[in-house]
């Protein structure tokens, strides 16, 4: 019997399309229990006033400790003493030199591991020559009713003051935690990969006391509005940082005879270095999606609208394609591999002198699992010139991944959804550095999340001009902190 092929093929395509449509229909956000948060006593006016005042205190850190104005840190400490009377009365304060703050709020159960709320006290300076670009001066803490302006408004005096307000309010409510609660405020987070690190000193102080922390909550992701026409509608993406990349500055040197530039050789030291740069840029690190990162893509895919979801529901088979695309887009590439940025170069000090020594500095941002040693091996492998000298100038290793199924991760997830039912909560990899990874020796559950709604445009002002926080997101931030401390400090 002869079978007519066309109807069979059409039937098969139809069945596959129907199966995919069903898959897409079922490919919905995973159900998590969402209960709106209890009503909180939240004094927004006080939070606003205190944030403005704290922005006025110029706690600027510097790689060179002698250049830091430590009186600003003293002023911040005095401000906390003066304005948070219950914290002063009920919490035990220790200063870990030079200006790191440790507050211990004793809980009822000494058999349980304590929780820790982190924040850094320092801010970055304002770049010389850009002071006049600010709509409101960077150290005035001006509150125009819509925004509070100034250095640290988003990174991260908003968070620091938010934690203090939350603890003071919980004390006013008569709340007593089960677990001990630590407030750990480092003094030089903004100084990257420094020998002297405030957070590490605090960690060592705790380690010497035999403290193991149940969890750490530090700065990191925010509640980002996500709206892409035809793809995703009225959602918020709450990224919880579960790991952070490493940071290394590595100098590569080429030596040569030098001499007068009127009689140059075929390639000067800089010419030789050019090949080194090419080798490095042409041999990028291998890109890969980490399993934890796939959770982020999947969570977003599940929230896409029709008809995009017909494709998005096949995300698992699309990863190889997504990886290829990601490698071509620098911000996406930085999420999937160790990046190589050649940032500085130096040759002869004079235009008419051939260099005897030429250097480049390469800034690497390493994926978790790639160590500084791996970076050096990579350079040795991909650079054909074996006479180069490699010198690690500074480095901070990448963190490990914190679990996404811990008690505390679930609390953060539930609170995000309690505040914003349209939130997509997912783990992500933090590109910059935070103090949090310094606590790895005494803590496994390290999360980076700032509970403030802010769009990408605003977040880009961090470390830049016109840093400001929308007043509208501050109440939710405070509610989050109060609830987080209450829930995370329970058994
Ligand atoms: Zn920060």
C-alpha cells in the first residue's frame, strides 16, 4: 500500500507544534508561597533625614591609608551613637581598627549560629572636574521629595542607614532575636584588592572569637523593573548575588636594548608587546553557563509572554546558541567567562628614546573556580613570546557559590515576592566586588541583595555623577530589612 508522505509530515509537524504549545503553556513561573508582608511600623521621614545626614559625612576611602580623613569615620560613628539610642543601649559595639564597626545584638539562643548584616561605611570620591556636573552637590544629601542626592545614596549608605533604622525600629517594637545578630560595617570596601581590608579584619576578629555565621547579607542586586515590549511585561527582576568574580591586575613586561630612536630596530619593545596584546585578546577564556546561572535564564524565560514563550520554553536546548550569542556581547560575555581587559601601557619616558622596558597591565575578572595562578598559567600558555615577565600587581580571588536552597535564600525569595508579587527572584553572579566574600572562612550562606527598586539608568550613576536614590523605594527597603532580620534570626 502506498502511503502519502505529505499528510504524514504535516501531521508530525502539527503534533510537535501542539506538544510545544502545551509545553509553553505549562512553562510558567514556579509556584512559591507568597504572603504579603505584615504591616510594619516604618518611619520613612526619619530614614530620609538620617540618610541625608549620613551622606554629608565624607567617609571616603583611599588605597593609601595616610590619605584617609579618619575624622569623617569618627563623625559617622558619633552620628550612629547619637541617633540610634536603643542600638547604643542594647547592642555591644566594638571598633576593629582603624574604623570597622562590629555591633552584636545578643539573641536568646546561643546554641544557634548568628546572622550578619553587612554594609560598608566608605564611599568613592567624586572625580576631579565633575563636581559641577552634579545637579545637587555630592555631599549635601539634598532631598527634593523625589530623590535623595549624593555620593553613597545607592552605594551604599542607603543600605547602611536602612539596616540601622530597621534594627532601631525592631528594638522599639520590643523584638528579641533568637539568634545573635551582627551588624558588620567595613571601612574600605571601595579600595579594591588591597592588602589592608576592613572586612577581612572583621572576619578574623570573629574567627578568633570562634564565631561561625549562619548567613551574611550584603550589597548586590536590586529590584530591577523589566519591561521588554512583546517579550516580558511589568515584571521585576530581583537578582540575589550568590557569587562574585575575582579581580586581578597583572603586569607583563618586555625588555629591549633601547637606544636612540633615530636608529630603531625592526620591532621596539612596544612592537614586541603588541604581539603579546594580540595573543591575549585572540585567546579568550572558555565561556560556559554555570548551573546556577541557568536558573536565572530559566526564571526569566518562564516569565516571558506569548508568543516568545513558545521559543523560551525550549531554553534548555537553546543554551549552546545563547552561549555563542553571549560571547559576542561584552556585558553578556562577562557573565559567562573570565574577562581579559588590557588597560594600561607604558614605554619610554621620552618621544626620542627607544624603551628599554615596556609594560602592559591587564585587568582580569575571574569566574568562580579560576584562581590567580590559573590566570598566570593562561598568560604563559597563550602568549607565544616566552621571554615576557609576568608580575601580579594585586588580586582578589573569586568567591565560591552560595547555595540556592538554603533557609536564608528562601527567606530572601519569599520577602522579595511579598514586597513585589511580580518579582522574578533568581540567583546571579556579581560582576564587581563586595565585602561579602571575605566571610567565606566562617560562613557558607553569603548573599548579596539590596532590597531597593531602582532601574538600570539609576544604578549606572553609582560611582558616577548624580548618584541618587528614589524616595519611593525606601519604605519597601526598610520593610525588607525588618522582616529579614526577624525571620533570618529565628531558628
Ligand atoms: Zn558598594
